[in-house]
């Protein structure tokens, strides 16, 4: 029959069987269901942690029976309970005398209550009359008899034995493992001096590779050899240790970059190098791979700022930098001549239809060109020719690199080659004439790009701009230089019968809208051109073969202007007026 022990009723909270919003006191457990109070420490716990356990430190090295019992108690599940621990230790001393006094509770004089695990005899502890008690069932317990290990489960004994065997095996392997020196090792030293039976010039047979040299022992593996298990290496004897591929320690394997180190093949590219087609990275070798331009992976291309990443050339200016005359912007490079951009619209007329091209120009290039000198230097009495001087403005390399794409904008308007030339001619003719420069006398011979940027220019400047664009479109182009009239016009390659003075180039006036081949304009302070020009060759290329209509219309305009000049007050008949009006509309001529 189970015994009962007494617990004072006043020590247990009244609501211990029906707590409200009380959580388990066990560490990290927040359960609030079925909470009960420990009858020893009076703390609330859930069903999983309500069982009290003893408090103490385990001693794994102590194999005495009493320690095994103590360790088994420590393994019980529940919550650590100090009052219960004190009771258990006290009762263990009373009912099991073979438990040593080392388990004596540290604090004496506690009012111990008998633990439920033990059989007790005699009377229950006495308390005052006013005390009320709970009767709690106590389970019986008998001390183990005979072999103390009989109480340990066989499964746990098997696990302990396996662990002990494993530890013993590891210790044995470590103690038997050889650890030869990585570099040269010393053989056991012979006597300090050559012995009587060890004559000079002889090897010390019991202990190779020692050799007697004038009474002094020296190592001579080349003469005496090495002991068994050793080999000659760099004038000494070292252990003969081979790796899996047959390479001896500490030689490099034929399979680069591996080196045999104490029987293990280790990557050592710094010592053994790399196979062909591989690149050394610290002690490893990495297969060399290339991008499309021949740049190796993870390297900068010669074409800055491109960087080769997994076979793709990617801008990486922060790593590779920028070419000369370029400015870094993040990981990209921008030409210093392509800074301060602005959009400009250029108007043109094609067969009576007005349109425009929007084009981006850059203040960086314009400022650079404006800073260039406008004079030419003669060396040894030899000066640049007129053609060399003119081509200096047309062939400027930065201008060519940036402004040549204006031809692409024109080509996007039509696929007809001659119509592309007509658009280019009308576009330049419709750029306003720079009368301010003309009247102020500030004629600096600006570059074609400056005319594009400022959207104004005089005859020579606009003529060079048109020559630049027509050359980019692929046409044969010349400049007509008139020294007497101080004028400049453009010639485009065309059939001889339509050309200017049989030159093979059709005359184009650039100062204002005009019909191709028409050369009878009146110029300020000059009148009509009467002198023959100096022809400056710009480029070879296509011929403007569809010029016949412009040629006939130019002749018609010349006839109409003659009629007007001979009429009174410029009055002409309706038919002539209609012809004139049609030409004005088709070519966008300016009337004033």
C-alpha cells in the first residue's frame, strides 16, 4: 500500500487547482494550461515540468555506486527544486547509509519533509494544532541489492561501452600516426668524434649518412647513402613518403599545381606552377578564359573602361579607369567633349515640304574648338597650302568623331541617296547668316561644329559645314574659293553637262536657300561673282546624278530674274509670277 506524507494546506495557494493566466515557471516554457503548484517550492508548473528534481553538478569520472544513483537522479525530467534536493539528500543519508556524507546539504537546520520516493517508518513530523495538511501518496522504494550496475538499463551500458571503445581507438591512432618533418630532418647523431674503428674517409655504417672527414663526422648521403625508409634530398636524408600518384615528399607532382606534403597532395601553385592555359591565383590554378576581344576573365580590357566578367565586356570605370580625354561618371566614361549637351532643331525643305531634324550638340566640344588657334605656322619659308588650311577645319579629329553622326539623322529621313544630299544642302542653307560677325569684322573662320552649335555662320563657315556633311554622306565634294570676291561656295560631284564651268562639280550656294547649280546671286558689296575659283578638293565619292531638274529650275529662275530686272517696278505677267512662286515654294527660297 502506498504511504502518504503530509503537506501543510496553508503553504499551497488557494487557486492552485484552477489558476488564471499563470504561466509555467520553467525556463523558456510559457504554457498556461493545467498549471499545478509544486508541493515543495510552491512554484507553478505545467504537467511536463511539475515533477521536482534535485540540483547539483554531475561528476562523470566518479564510478562509485552512490555517484551513479546521484547521476540517475540528475537525469530525471521536471524542474530543479532546491527544497526537494535538500530533502532527498537528508533522507538518502538516513535510509541508505552507503551514500557518503559528501551529499550533506550545505544549509543546515531546514524543516525537512520526507520525500515521496522512500519507504518511511515511524510517526509523521509533528506540527501545531492549527496546521492543516494535504495527504500525498508516497511510492515505495527499496535500495538496490547486489551489483549496483544492475539498476542501469542495458541499452545505456552498451552506449557507454561503444563510446569508450571509440575514444580508446582515436587515442591509439593519434599516438601511432607519424608526423615526419615537412622539410629536412636530422638522423640520430653519431659520436661527436670519429671512433677508432671509424677511419677517416669511411662511412659510419651503423648510422648513415654520417662520414668521417679528418676525424669529424659530416653528413654525406652521396657517399654513404641513407637508412632504410629514407632518401637523399638536397644533401641530406629525409623520410621516403609517397603520395597516391607516386610523387615523393616534398616533390611537385606532374599534375600541377599539386605538391606531395607528408603523403598528401596539396595545391601549391607558388611552388609547382600551373599547367598551360591556367593562371596562378595564390596557391591554386584557374583556367584562363577570354572575352570576345581577347581580354582574360576578371581583367580590364585595353578598350577602357570595359571589364571582362564571365565572358561579357562590361563598363567598369571604377576599376579600369577611362581613356584620355574622357571623364568618369560612375562606371561609365564620357568624352570631355560631350559635356553640356543641348538640343537644336535644324529646318529644311524638300520638294516644298518643310521638316526639321532635332540634334544634340555639346558645349564641351564647342568650347574646345573655340580655344584652338586660327593662325598657321610656316617652317623654313614653307607655309601650309590653301587646301591644307581649309582641311584643318574639316578634318579636326574630335569634331569628326562626334559630329559625323549628323549624317545618320539625315539618312533616317529617307533612303534615297540624292534626297539625303538635298536635305543636307537645305539644312545648311537655312542656318541663319551671321550678319553680326560680318558687320563687326569679327570673322574668325570658325569650325563647322561651332556653326552647328551656334546655329549661325558666314559663307566660308557654312560652306565647310556642308562639305563636312556631304563627305559623311559619301559624295565627292570640293570648295570653290573666290579670292577677289572673298567668297566661298561648295561643289558636289555631278554630270559634266550640269557642272559649274565644266569642272564636274555643281555649284551650291550656302549663305541662304538657293537652287543647286544657281550661281547668279548678288552679294553684299560685290554683286555677282565674275572670277574663276580656286578648287579645293575635299573628298571623292558619289555623283549627284539626278541634278537635271535643279539645273533646269535654276535656268528658269535666272530667266525670271532677267524679266523682273527689265520690267517697270518689277511687275511681270501672271504666268511668269506663277512660275516664280512655284520655285519659291519648292525650294523654300526667301523673298524680301
